[in-house]
């Protein structure tokens, strides 16, 4: 609690005991102390959340730097960060296999695979990413459908990157990129 607010409340309590202020004034002083404590608790919570977010970003940056240095993920290996998952499948992949992925999804969920971009798209051209042999699926990797799709891709050795959030210059939002990672050109 702020020292000033606590001192005012202590003074109000003494004045009430002497009969110099009303119970209503004392209650207002107590409410002000409670409100001040709530504000301080809220700020502390925000600071804690900010500290966690900063730590996550630092881990993310470190992972991206390691990957940029050419750290190779072994075949069948996975890298997980707070914002993405990258699986380096050992199987071959081409867009010609998209129908088998769609078939799995249709059997499992009774609807077509929600393909957002098949091959090279306008956003990939703008960001200068080679996406010609990949497809982006509009599924959140943390949802049931996203988890099922990633399990299927792993079982077939199909490489993918799953984005949990937007990453400037890399991902517009949550989705699953099927195929090898897109490289800048």
C-alpha cells in the first residue's frame, strides 16, 4: 500500500476515534486503501506477466539465432519454442501428396482440410519466401484438429512448421505450414 494512503487512513482512524470525522468518512478512507492495494496488485501482476513475456521472447530469439546459424535439426527431430514447432520429417514431401493429407483430415473430421495457401502465395512473394512446395493450413496447432494433423504428419515423416501466433515477416498468425521451411530469396 502506498505510504501516503496508509498515513491518511491512520490519521482518519485517529480522527474518528476522537469523534472529529464521521463513520462515512472513515469508510471512504478504508475504501481508498483497498482500491490502492488493488491497483498495486494489478501493477505487480502486469510486471510479472511482462517479465514472463520478455523471457519467452529471449528464448525465441535465441532459438531463431541458433537456427539461422545453420544448426541442423536431425531427421525426425523437433524444435519447440513458445511461438512455433518445427518437425524435420525424414520422408519425402511434395504438393502432389496434399490429397493424402486432405483425405486423412476428411476421414477424421468430416470436412476438407482448411488450406489457406497452396504453393507460392502473394504474402510469400511480399516477404520473399520460397513457398512453392508447401501449403499453409488454417488450424491452430494447439487445437484438437491441429494436434491430430501434426500427429499424422509425424507418422508419415512429413516435415512441418506450426505457428502459434503471428511472427513478423514469417507468419501472419496461427497455422500449420506443411513442407520444408520456406527460405528467403
